[in-house]
């Protein structure tokens, strides 16, 4: 039975909240919208949403707790403005790159085995 090295455990634990936050469809849609449109006030983020403004706010706070978004403000007429925190996505990107390399290695081993 193989176990992951102890050094990988803290890094993985740090990435887990990011993946958990992105695992919710509403939060993923909010991230996609902020990515496409840039910083937005809560009024614009909650417009056309199937969930209430209060629910959108709760989801934004979950994303903020994972380090993926932050709010600034308050704005004069629009309230707080929410924006992506690109550094918050760095751990997730590193883990996805690592997993991708592991899959590439596994597929290469399988190819070599089949060709033998």
C-alpha cells in the first residue's frame, strides 16, 4: 500500500478549501462571471441569478474564505465590489498540473507495457 509523502499533506490540505469552494455550481458560476466581466458589485452578481442576493453573498463569502475572491468598497452607489484573487487559484493550478503530469506518466507506462 502506497502512502503519500508527509510533505505533500500540508500542501494538499491548503488546496482542499479551493477545490471544495469550486465544487459548488453557484460558486463556480460566480467565479466564471468575475473572470469574464471583472470586478462586479453584488447587485450585478445577483441579477439574473436563480438564487437570492443573500445566497449569492453567502457563496461569495465561502469563495473569500478559500482565498479566491475579495471584496472592496463600499462603493458609493453600488455597494461592495467583488473581484477574483488570482493567487488563490495558484495552489489549485499547481495540483492540477501535478495530477496531469502523473496521468501523463501513467499513460506512458501503459503505452510502453502494451508495446512490449
